[in-house]
C-alpha cells in the first residue's frame, strides 16, 4: 500500500490517497480496519470481491438510487449496528455509492469517520477526492450534500478490470478534462501517446494515468478547498452542459458521457465567443472523440426549453446568473455567462 | 439592534449574536435582508408576527416533526424558489425549527447562508448557538445532522411573551444548567435573587438572564468547537438521562423538562458515587425545583429496560461506553460511566 498523495482540504482536514496493487492487498487492508467498521457496496463493487466483510450493506447500483431513500438505508443500518461517533464508514464502489456513503457518514451523529474505495475509473479520478458528498434532489444533480473529506482513499486499479467499456470510457472523460485543465501538457501528451494501452487497460499505464490525473485535480482543489474562489469550480468544465443533458435525458446518459459532450459544447462556445482559439478547440474536440465518445449528437429543438430549465438549476448560479467554464487555452479556464442564442447554437 | 457577542466557531466561522428590543425592530431587520431570502417558521412563531415575509414556509410545531419529511419540505421549497448557493435561509421559531432550518441550509447546494431567530427561551439560550443542526432519527434525538454555525442569531425577548408557562419553564431548565456549569456564581446568584421577576417575564430581567446564560455556553463551545475534547460535551449535563426519558415517553416530556429531570438524576448519581458533595447536590436540586420542575417523579420498573435501551443510543458513546456528566462542584463537570445499579437507584 503506497501513499500517493496527502491532500490538505477544508477546515484542516487531510485526505491520504493510497495505491493498492491487487484486490488481495485491498482485502487485507479491509481486515485491518477497526472491528466495528461498516462497509457499503453497490451490487457491482460487491461482485469484485471473493467475500465481503461481515458488517456490510449492498445497495442497487445507478444514479437513480442516489436519493434520500438510499441514505436512509445506510443510516438506519448504521444505527442498528450500534455505530458510535468514532466508528468508520467504508464506501466501496462508483461515484454514487462513494458520494452517498460519505454523505451518510457526514450526517451520522454529525460526522463519523469515512474511508472511500473507488472501484470505477470515474470515481478514482473524480468523485472521491475533495470532500464533495451528496445526493440528487428534485431533478437536480448533487443539489443536496455536504463538504466532508474522507480520511483516506484507497485506489486499486485491479478493481477496474471488471468495468464495461462504457463505464471505463466514462472515467476517461474526466481524465481528458484534467488534461485540458493541467497547467502543463504531461497528461495531454500521455493520453496522446498511450491511447491503445489505456483502452486495453494495461495495469501500469492506467495507474500512471490515474496518478497524473489526480495531480491536476489536487492542484485545483487545494487552491480552493471550499469552492469559494471560483478556482475549483473550473473542475466543472463541461459539467453545466453535461449535467443538463443528463438531467433532461433522465440519466440514461452517464456522467462521463455527459461531461465529454459538455466539454465539446464548451469548446465550441469558446470558439464562437472568441475565447478559445479555433485550433485549440478543434484539437481538443479531436482528443475527446479519439477515446470513443459520442460528442457529435445534438439535442432536438423541442428539447431546448427543458434543457434551459435544467441549466437554470445549476449550482454555479451566483446572483441569478449561470456561469459556464470556457477554455482560454491549455490550463486556462475562464468563467463566463452565455446568452441563450450562443447556447442554442452549440447544443442544437 | 445591539451586538451581544461575536462567537468564533468551527473552521473559522463566526456567529454574531444580536439583541433586538421589539418585534417591530425584528420585522425591520427582516425587511432589510436580501430579496431572495427564504423564511421558515413554525405555526407558533408565525403567530407572533402581524405579517410574514413573502417567501415563507410555515411548518407544524413539535418534536415529532423533527424528521426528514420536514427537511424535504424546506429543501423542495428552496429549490422551487430557485435559491442559489449564496441565498439566505432564515429560521424563526423554537429549537426544532431552528435545528431543521440550519440543517437544510447546510445541505442545500452543500451549504447556503443561514440566520436563526429563536422565539422560545429554550432556543435563545440553548439550541441556536454552536452550530449543531439536525433531526431525530430511528427513535434517537438529533442523531442525524451537521455542524453548521449560523452567520447571525437575532434574539428578541418580546417574542417570548406569547410562550406558555410550560414552554418558558423549559428554557429555564437550560438556564439553570448553565448556572451550574459556570465557573463563577453570577448566574446562580442572579437566578436566586430574581426568581419572581424571571417568572413574570420582566423584559430587562429576562434579557440579562439570557445574556449571562449565553456567556456560559460560549465559554464552553469556544474551547471545543467541534466537540472533540470532551469540554463541550459537558453542556450535555442532564441530557443523557433526560433524552432517554424523552425518547421513552415519546416526547410527551419536553426537552427542558427532560433536562431538568436529568440534572436532578445526575446530581443524585454524583452524590451516590462520591463525586458530588451531598450539600451541593441538595442545594442544586432545590434550585431546579424552585423554578417549578417536576423532578421528583421516577420511572416504573417495567420501563427500565426501554430506558436503558434509550441510554445505549446516546451519541456520547465512545468505544462502546456511555459517559454521564456529573458535577464535582460549581463549574466543575466530569465525564463518568455509570453501572446499571447506580442508574437504577436514581431513576426508579
């Protein structure tokens, strides 16, 4: 178990990120945790392990489960297990199960201990680190939640082997996003040079890709742990467009697909408003497309009002105005409001 | 509007406490808040005002309403009002409505703004300050919640005039508790000397009593903002016994009544275990009784198993053991586990 990073977050909290070389090593780590630890899996992540720790709850997978009813299940099990304020919640799974386990742990007795174990590429590079917890609510994604950094994150690339190609690609959407947001081109170049090894999930290549990707995320979140300076919100590149698509399509579009689609729209909007150079927009859209994302489909005219309504629910609204993240060039995001005509021109 | 205190709390947060001389002044303060502020009342607190701000929600009163269903009402209204992350929630009422409004505000977009306006004596001296938010869950009080200090607390003693004697006395239970916990005897002496003026709710006497009482609470919470050093938990004097009684009786016992009863039990248990001198226990129990609390009734033998089960759900459990707060003398609380026989001897 190697420590990759020790990340300072909100209110003096520190999250340690560890890499584990195999599922065996991960199970040994589970067994070494306090006896009253409580493990929350989804059905997919539970299947990755030959056996589960005794105090476990297995929830159905999927974004539609990211609601209070699931939190209620976690909390009531925790209560019936007699967990104390210093007991440990361990979330094992994709972003949904991790966000929910962390959310439940933040609420239980106003804050129990929490360790997160991402078993999807998306959650390994995105959802787990930074302390954002929550559920979807009233049709809006992650609108209800807390800031509550996990004390540790355990990343084991071997758990990613069972992902479907679609699930794996979802994570690649966030990795590509980090490549655009990085101040240097190491990750961008790494993706360009190692596309095939990445897509066949070569263990070492994937490990290095995760490490480089987390470096970018850490750079942003440590400069703005509570998301109050507008720096961290740049990690939402592609998310305003993407979330609106996901919400409107009832979450049949995955998060990574939504973000990939949303980034393409952000590059187009950037080019149209003169913020992004045409060449950078084009090569960036090509990189997204190279990893197999369907970013060329648009929405129907009849869907546009619902799309704008979903946009209006975005959390980044300040003083009534929704801000989009556009790219001024490599590693240089800017926040900008867009008029309805510009939005229409890139999504229709 | 006079500023009484500026209280540093968790994570660099500061709560300012203001005193307002009349309901008119309070309504003027409401009108000066941002236009998109959202006011949450209970039916009792709503009746105190000749008119309500436009963006309001009025919830039914009572501890039985302190559940997720009420939080759901607050959050869904906030969402339908289109509140942003920087919008303001204003809770107006007793402890239940304040804890819930603060809880909902802490969850909305992972933390919106929050101002609290206590309209009961209990919430003015107890529930409002310190950042504890939450709901009851699975039969346990305040077991689900967050730490989320309000940015301001507005205290207007004129709103207390409409309280029933029973409600007013509930708050006195916490005031008496603060008198025991204070390092000096100013509040203890003030209560002894002003009993009649307090019970007829003389405005100036009540204001001064609230100020002295808050001073004690502030002393404890600023030394232990996240309740991790065992200092702040001393504010729970009487609460372990009291909460168990409240939970067992289905909350027909009010919080203040429960705490008063619980403090009497804690003094008795302290005397039995040699921690509290017999004389201090006796005079303290007399002070509680002087404000009209029924502290001499006990529970039935048949209720004892349910009582112990409620005790076992207490949040102060660490490493599996429930700790009680006993008094070693004026201003000197100690945490101690009690065996079942000692508990039985004071509650039966």
